């Protein structure tokens, strides 16, 4: 888009830190993005008073690390590119302003972490899904979703304690979902407790089993 800013991963934090325009500024991150770049972007977003949307569709990296955007309340939207294979736990913890999420089309599933305490010494702790803190309004899912450390022996009744339902019980006032053509399987409980789910549009080419 004409009003978007295109910048490399290493310079993205500098640009984000200088944002003052009201509204949701769109930053298109291109090229290689490192773990250090995510740390710097996190700190930059926490230091601004205006909204920012990060479009990584032109970026090159395979994983969004743990805690990548932890506490980034001014993150309003994000585009996760097809090259990303996994998202670490707590990556969107406290992202109370995140309303728009796009998971680009890809053939391979996206592995998601959790936003919850893992089982420890046989004890389950109260937990939540990866995007639990996000008041999503627009969600595009372009690929199947699986869960990091998922254990098939876990009882269905324990799914929320583990957090393997990424969008369960979202704190949203209204959610619209679009399912892309390459998604082949909807995970169990994926929208459990989403009382604000208004509609789901499934691409006519999708082959969901």
C-alpha cells in the first residue's frame, strides 16, 4: 500500500520508534529477520503511543520466537508469512490491541506454542491459548494448525489447561474468520468459547477433512 513503510528487519525497530502518526501505521518488513530484530521490535512497540501493523509477507525467517511480542499493546495487526513454520509460546501474551491476524497460505502446517503454564511434575496449571489475550476482529487462516509439544495422551478435557486451542475464548467483541484454500484440517476446539464469532467464510477450494 502507498502509505506503508518498507524496511529491513535490522532497521524496523528504528522506524517503529519514530512513529507518531495516529492510526495503525503499516510497517512492511522485508529480507532476513533475526531473533535480535524481534527483541528490538518488541522494545520499540512498547515505547510508542500509536498503533502499528507488521506485515512480514516479504520477510525471510522460519520462526517467531517465544515472547516475540509479549506485552506489545500497540501491535494492532500482523501478517505471518508462508515461510514461518512455528510460533513460540507467549509470543502474543498481553497483545491487548491485536485485532487483525493473517496467516498466509502454505502447504505445511503452522506449529503453535501456548500462552499457558505447561504440565510440570504431572500437574496441570491454569492456561490459555496462544492468542487468548488478543481481541481479534479479522482472522485469515491460510494453513492447517498444529501444536508444539502436543501429546496425544492428553485428555480432551485438559485442552484448555495446556493451551492447544489457539483461539479459544478470545476477548473479542466481534470476530470474522476466513479459511484459505490450503487449510486441510481444523484443529479440535479451535474456536471453543468464542461467543463473539460472527461468521466463518470457507474458500470454495478448501479441502477440509
